[in-house]
């Protein structure tokens, strides 16, 4: 039988290192040209498979592919698109098979978070349900760090590093200004459901008095009085107060604080911005001058301050995906297994997609201090290795040199189009 | 006559490199122990002089002082406090002399922006007006880049680099997501009066289609229709639109856009956040999904991505301040003189404080494109050298190692206190 081509796609919110996984995968496939054909990337994730918009990665130079290792974002485009079950959405799966057949695709690699692993799992069921042989491997990726089994998720370590570095730096600033000006700094970070990213801010606090003085987690119901007391205490004791807040913090009615705001210029309920909300609350109640920042995409795109562990793991997982496929494995996801904390050691293990799909790993309650405003020693021990090491991209003219691929389309072979959007 | 001690203070908003100037100054003073006594730093700027809260920098180790070169914020504390004229505020100047006399201070070094150079200039007039001999040297610092005579201001180059790197990275992210999700990204940056920082974002756009696609400058009155048309055009042409907006952008009534918003949760006019305002405007009118970020202090504290030119110049200016003082110069500010663009070369020149005080350097109109949304080639030529080179701080456990000085107080010699706040 002729060797089969591979399909690779990026899915969901992108990260500073998802392209490092693409790099590991494509480089490893190229080293195994005798066993695996071309790697076709989906333009904009799985949508590219459905619409037959495939990118021929073999047209990219060795150097361009190597540059993916240090390029943020998703080089082939990503998407937020979840496949329903085979029963509910048979037409989509039939279309996938049609496209795979037309392009001799025998491997399906899907690089994403929880929803994407669920999609990968469903695609893996095509073999049985629809009689099309496909080797299906998920590759973990999510800044939310919420996939089960894997010790951590590629993308998270770099956001964690960005947040810890940023709150440390901003705190040096506000500490300088506090005597006559700004006393409060609030940094809003991602994390709708779990406080992993906010927790990472806590790594900056290495000794008594270090920022952040307060972390607000989505896991802990916001208590205004306790919060304000702690702000006041921090200002009294240290002269200022630096706060990291997760966008997902909720009040006791289960509403996002960010939505407890007023109305915007268009008369809508004010969207987003738990940081400005808290800053104004502090001003209103304690009359301290404030500054606030919302990092948003900057945090997950910040390849310039990526964690070296994170880059290495992202690459290793892409590489492992090809190796597993060539070993005949199917319906699995390579995972990070931590084998030692001090020194930090890890290896690649394996998770069944069935065990990964639709399972969300929450932050253990014992990672948050009893008062609800700090991380514990256990949390620090878990997080610290994930931000270790720097992996700077190359610079030219003062700017990081990121690659934009040529992304040359594979000629379409099917007559019919397919509407997904 | 016994050698005199020096007073050094940091003033106004701090930067990623103001401590590099402190480092240059203290290290150079230490090399000239035969001519200059101790360097006393003002705790929280000039306030430290008024309240006799002096810090004895001679108690800091060589290593700690060297670490200032890579530490953001103001190591001795800064302040927003402007001295009035000698006529208006005689008591303050008399107090300064009293403190200087008590501590044998013959040199006054003031590290700050426009207001601070004005203060330095006024202090330099003590000699004549009040008969106290004092050598007075200003050291430029401001992220706003608005001091005259000096080609650029330390602190600006590093913010510029941060903004250019950040918009480039975020644009890689949004470009990946644009097909099915976010099409708009708005990054709000500092600059109430001048668009220097927003302009720096333009450095990220090296070729057609590169982000940022739109820059909004405080120098250009906001035109909603022209702006929205350009957003639409960018999305049509490139699939997405990345915007850098200065916090100081105003509408035709001269109001900050940030204030044209609605009301906050406390019923106040919504403060800050021109980024969310624009994002909502785009959503309302064009129905594109958006993300926005407000960098705030992160941008001026981001020592981890400081510009090497900026660090070198900040250090050189601190060093030059001591050298000028020892050469008997007075009432001057060392300044950056650009001697060549390609290759970029600069040297230290000299500006009279009288010529610096109260003069604001605006961005030349020909640095902004005719359409008002981009920078010109002339602007790029001016800005590019300022972000050149990287100067990474040392890291430990994944985090930059910034120094916190011991800041040991000089024992007070005066009976009387002085109330400034």
C-alpha cells in the first residue's frame, strides 16, 4: 500500500507555542518520508478539511518550518468550530472522508484544547462507524491548562511566565509612585473557568510584601468587604497594592464581576474589564489612585517572553504525535508526564482520546490559600517548572522575526464545495 | 574645601531604564571618590530632600548598584511634585538649602521629564537668588519623549519596543482567529498629549498588510466615519484589523474618546479605556468580534524587553551628569545628539536647563501619514534606532531578577520636620 498523507490542523484560541508543535510534527514527518507522505494543514482548522482548503506544507522551506518554533499565533489559521456527534452531523463526517480519500489522507492530527480533543475523538470513530481507516492523534494545546491526564498544557507555561513577569515589573513601577500618586495596580488576566493563569501571577511573590498582594480566582466567590480590607491592609503595610484578577471572577449571584458594571457609550451593559471595575470600586470606597491593565491577547501571544520548558514540550508533543502514529497507535493524545519536581523532569506519555474528551481539569482547592487571595506552596511547586527558562526569538531591527508561511493551497480534487459558516 | 556630597532624585512617572541612569550616576560618582562625596538619593524624589528623608547609596553593594541597570521602576521612589517659583514658594527653597547645608550637599541631580527639568532649573537659581552654591544637573527621562533639544528621551525607546513587539505578536494571534472569531484587536497605549508611543507601534508594519493597520494619534482629531471605513477595508483586504490607539485621542469637541463612554458601575462617567470604547463602536457599527488590551504600566515597566539603545543611553546620561558636574558645568542637562542614522550613532551633548524647562517637543506633523492613520518613512527612520538591540535582565526560576535596594536612611540632622503632603 502506498504511504498515506497526513492532515494537521490548529484549533481554538492560539498560543505562543502552538506553532512549535506544528514545527515538531512537520520536521518529524519530513524525517520519515519513507513512511509518511505529505503533511497537509487545514486552513483555519478543521474547516479547511471540510471545505477542502488544504495547505501543502511540503512547499515550505526547511528554514520556514524551523521558524515556526519561535512564531506565535497559528500559522495555518485556527477556528472555533466543534463537530457534533456522527449521528447528529453525518454529512460533515462523510465530507471529511470524501476529502481524506481524495487526498490520500490516512493520518489526522488535531492540535487544540478540550473541544478539539473531543473533535479528534469523534473523527477517530469514523474508522468503525463509517469504515474509513484513519489514524487519529490529538495534540494538547491550551493556555487554560485544563486538559486532564497531561501534567500541563502547552501554551500555559508561556502565559504563566508573561503574567508573573508583568505583575512583577508593574509592581516595581507602582511601588515607586505610591507615595504621591498611584497606590493600586490591577492586572486582568485570562481564565473564564479556572484560575490557573491568575495563579501564575503568584509566582512573582517570593517573599513577604512582594507583589501580587491579592489574586482573585474564578474558583473563589468575590467578597467585596474582605477584598477591600485586604487592599487597605496592603497599602498600609507596603505602601501599595498590586492585584492580579482573573476575568472569570464572579460575585455571589454567580455573575461575572465584569458584567456587574454600568453601561457603555452605546447603552449596552458594559462588557469586559473586571480590572477597571475593581479599580473604580477601590477608588469609590478607599479613595486610592489606581492604574489598571488588561493583557488580553498580549499574554497568550507573547512569544518574546515564552517559557523554555513550554516551547520544548510543545515541540516534543508535535514530534511524539508523528512517532505514535508511525507506531500504529490510534485515538490517543501524547501527554506530559512529570517524573520529578526537583530537578524538574518530564517525559511524554499517552492518553486515550476517550479519556480526554469533555473532561475539564480544575485547579485543586489546595492550590489556593485558605484566605482565598494567594497561592499555596503546593501550587508554587507545580507551577514553577512550567515558566523555567527563556527561549528568545531572533531579532532584526529591534523586532522579533516571526515567520509568515507561504501557505500554498493543495489543488482541489472535488467538484462539490461544502458550506460550514 | 572638603569635597561635597551629591543629591540624586527620580521624578515623575518611572520607566524601564530610569534606574540605569541612577546606575550610571552612582557608579561614576564612586569612581570619582576623590572629587565627590556620597550620593544621597531622595526618598520619593524631591520630597525626600524637603523632608530630609535621604538614602545613603554608599551602603549599597557594588553588585546591587550594578543591578540597577536592569531593574525597572524607580529604586528610591519617585514623586509627582512640582516646585513653584522661588518667589511663590520661598519656604520650600529655604528648606532645601537647610537640608543641603546640613548634609554638605553641593550637587543636585534631578532625573525626570519636563516638570522635573523645570524644578532642576529653579533649584539652579538658588545659587543666585539665595546665595547657596549648588551645581545643578538635570537628567532626561520620560516615556513621552517630549523633552526638547535631546534627540530622544530615555524610557521612550523601551516603551516603543514593547508596543511594537506587542502589536506584532497580538496581530499574529488575531490573524489566526479571524476566519471564525475575533477580527478586531485594539491596543491602547500611553501618550496623553503626543503620539510618540502610538507611532512606535507603526514600526511593526514592515510591509503591505502588516499590523498595525490603523494608528490613532492624539494629534489627529478622531473621525468616526473615516476610521470605520478603514477598519472595514482592512478586514476585507487582510481578514482582520489591528489597531494601536493613544489614550489621548480626542473627538472634534476636544474631548478624550475615553471619556465619551457611558457610566460605570458607580454611576460615574466611565473613566479610561479608549480601547474598549473603540471596540464597542466597531461591534455596534460593523458587527465584528473584537478583543482589546490596555497595556498601561506594563509598557513602561517592561524591562524584560527593554531596548538596548535605550539602556545604554540612560546609563550614559547618568554617567555624563557626574562628569559635567565635575567639569564645573551647572544648570545643564546632558542630551542625546544623533550624529548618524545609518549606522545609528549618537553622542552626549548638553542643553541649558533654561532651554529645556517648560518646552514640550511635539511629534512633527510629517511623521504622520496624510490619511492620519500611519507613520511616514521619516518617522520610521527616526524611531527605528531607538528600539534596536535587546538587553535582557538575568533570570532565576523563570523570573527576571530585579534588585530592591536596602535604602538605608541617612540620619536626620535637623530638628524641624517639613510638611509637603
